C-alpha cells in the first residue's frame, strides 16, 4: 500500500527580516590610491593659497608690524638708545614735549615746503614726458630706459653731484647765473636750500613717475582718441579731455606715493651738508622730520622721543591719506553725477 506524503514546504521567512547578505569586495589598491590623492588635492586647494601668502605676512610682521608696535610702546616711555630695555613710564610726555618744541615745528614746515616744491613740478613734468613718449618716436625704447637712470642712481652719488653743482663759489649753477648777469646765490641758506633739495628729488623721481603714467596711458582704449579726433579735437584737447580723466586713479596713486616719500625725506638733506650732521644747516633751515628723528634718536640717544616723532610722522601720513581718499571719492561722485546727467 502506497502512502502519499504531504509536500515539503520551505521554512517561513520572518517578517521584517533581512534577506541574504552580500559581502562587498574590499576596495582595490588603485581605488585607495585615488581616494588618497583626492583628499590631498582637497587639502592642497584649501591650504596652498595660505602657504603662498604666508612669507609676505611673516616678513610684514617681523619688519613692519613689530617695529611699529615697539616704537608705539617706546614712545610712551623715557628710554635711551644705549639701554633700550630700561624703560620708565612717561605717558604722553614725549608727545606733549614735541608739540612745544620749536625745532619740531621747524622740521615740519621744512618737510612740507620741500615736499610741495618737489612733488608738484615732478608730477607735472612726468605727465608731460609720458604724453610725449606715448606717441611714436624714434628711439622710444632708449628714452624709456633713460628715464630710469636717475632712479637707479644711489642717493649718495646723486646728492654729492648736486652739492658740487649748487656750490656757492665754484658751482656750475652760480657760474651760469653769473654768465647771464645774476649775482651768485647761497644755495645752503634759507628758502633757496629748499629749491636745491627739491631739484635733487625732482631729478631722481621724475623718470619713475613718467613710466607709471606711460603704462597707464597705454591702457587707455584707442577708440576714445579716434572718436575725439573725428570730432575735431586737437592733441592738446585729447590730452585734457581723454587722457587726464582716464589717468585720475594713477595720478592719485602717484600723489600719495610722492607725498609719503617727501614726508620721509632723509638722505638728500643729510648729505647736502657734508660734515654738518643731522642739523640741516647752521640754522636748521632744511632739517626735515626724518633728520630731526635721526638727531633725537641716534645723536642725542633719546629713543622714546624719536619714537614719538616716528608716530607723529605716521599720523601725518594717515591724515594725508584720508584727505586724498576724500578728494578721490568726491571726484568719483562728481563724475558719476555728470554721467547721469548726460544719460538724461
């Protein structure tokens, strides 16, 4: 007798249970290498810009920021250059003493006078020379290189040559004045010394500013000049109405840089009076703020007072920068206003 068995059923699957697990193969060596490279690439993109700019900030902190903070701290103390670590708190005494010192105000007047006499003609001459070099000339490359020759000359060499030229008895300038019937001039006395020192500054920096203006002029679109020429504008009118407005940011930059250089004028007045030290002449007639700082710190050994002078110069430069910024902002606002009126 045959017995029919019941069919065998598969074991029930638990509800919510996981199915059969599949083991993933471990990543290959190439995949791991690509992953590491990807991580290194992300880190490189994130941190390499900081590495590139880090040297600048290190040098700036070591040679600019630290001296600035140290002189600010020293200006609040009585301290000698022979013992810079022995400081006695003085508060604002060094600053108040400066404001009562007639030699400080004399140095400030001399600095402003020499700065104005040297900066204004220098930039005007540089603007005119750049305008001439901007046109096609024979040997233009030679003239452009020659413009940098005074800038490449050392301050000592240039000043000593001008000392000979402005000599009272045997100088070439007085010889020429005598040739045309003018009495000899003592170029080391009074206001005439300011003109002599300004001549040195003008000679050294005119070519440098000329090349800056020339580079800015070459960036002006030629279409503007062509449009002005079609309207019948002469070269002078093109220069006034096309070149000058396009060069306003560059002109402002050169004004700021030249003003900073004039405020820090030191080598020219020091060497203009050989053997005279940092007095700036027998009556301090051309002693600048730089010379006055040198006299207080390195001759009289008053490091705290010299630090106060340095900070007064720094504050003066900040004031000049703020004035230039206000002027440039006013000029931009006026220009935008004129453009708006033209569109209407």
